[in-house]
C-alpha cells in the first residue's frame, strides 16, 4: 500500500504542481489542505490514480491542522505567506508551521518535507555556494519568518527544500518582475555578469514529491535548483523578448546597474529586482537529484521557451 500524503498550499503556484505530481505518483491517497477548494489536480480521477480529497483548514487554525494530519504518513508543506505585513507572515510562516509540525508529530506522520527558499540566506554574492556553508541571514519579513518555519521542521527531523528562483506557467513574481524592471528603463539593462540558480516549477514539484517518497531523503536542508547557473543576460533577454511581444518601444541606450539604480530610486519593486539580479546567487547542491531519484529538468533556455506563450498572455496589455 502506498503512502498517504497531506499537501498544504495546493492552490498556489508551486503547491498546485506538487498536488498534480503527487497524483501521478505511486501513493495511496492525496489529501489537500486548503482554505478554499482547489481545482482537482491534473490526473485526479484517472484509472489507477490515488484517491484525492480536500479538507478545509488554515495554518492559523490548529484544530483544523490536527484533523488534517489524522491518518497521514507524509506531510508536504508548501503553503506560505509571501509579501504583505510581518504580522501575517509570522502567523502563517512561523507560528502556522509550528502548529502544523506539532499536529503531524502527534498524528504519527513519518516524514515531513517543507518548501522554503534560498532567501533565508539573505543577499549574495553567492557563487557555487555549497550546502551548509552559508549563514541564515534573511533581510525581509517573509524570509525571516520562513527561516523560523524551517527550524520547526528540522527540529522535528524533517527535510527542507530551498529553491532560489522558480519560473514557469503560473509565475507572477520572477519573470513579471524582470519585465516591470525593464519597462521602467529607457532601454536595455546591462546587468553585468552575475549568475543565478533557477528551476522550472515542474522540476521543483517533482523534487518535492521525490523528497516525500524516496528512502534516501535526509533530514535537514537541500538547495534545489537546476545544476547549471543562468547568466543574468539570459533572464534580461527573456524580459526584452516579452516587452517586444507587447510592442513596448526600446529606443534608449543601455543602462548599467548604477545608472538603473539612480533612475529607479522611486520604484522600490523594480529596485528589489535590480538588487537581486545584480549579484551572484548561485547555489551548488547535486544531492537532491541523486537522493530523490529525480531529473533536474530542462535548462533555462529550453524551459523558458515552453512558457513564453503563457508569460506573453499574462503580460499582454489589458
């Protein structure tokens, strides 16, 4: 009999892909914890697919978490509060994760796997940074509270996956943020030579399900990204391609990072993306693909091409 898996965050960008990947895996049952009913995962109801059920609950409601964990073998925690005020971030990412882990431990859940972020390490430069070599040094409320949530998982013997930048269909942060940054400049951005760790959302979902099911999964933290870092110019080139598809004129000269910083002084969102792209964020960890028996998926050029049409439609003028 296969594992019985509880997944949180199944209505989100990454959690929805995780639910679909779990439905395609050799498991007995997939239970989704959600504040609102998500659409059925792809493959749900197909012959041979596991039973899928949804239970209503909230990370800020411990009683609902205890009910959700009953009869579960594996917890896959993908829910988080990103952005917004610090009070909400703390209630969801820190206190909510603690309550969820406590409920899972009391219910006898045998494995806990949580999605986190490399942002718990703060800003780079990070170049080929090996596992367990970086301090925890978050700089935002989201990252601080997610780092606190990580501690609850690892103290219970669980596993944490830290991707850096995630792209693909459903992404409303990374690539749209790059496009917003570029659209605020008169012409292209000369971003320098920084390198960045990225992963396609489908590959990340596969890694999370692999971590939940593989006998080789270890407690502690993994960085999970495509092994080949992406030069910043490739990200910027995708942004320029999407701007061209929108018909945005690019008549100005190229701007370097220092010049862009001055031009964007009154745009904190664009400045955030500029700071991210201007510095190396390259995390080297080959353990996930070996331990979870998964493939890291396409390189960025191939992966991005698969999602260009979705980004084009998302960013089309209304």
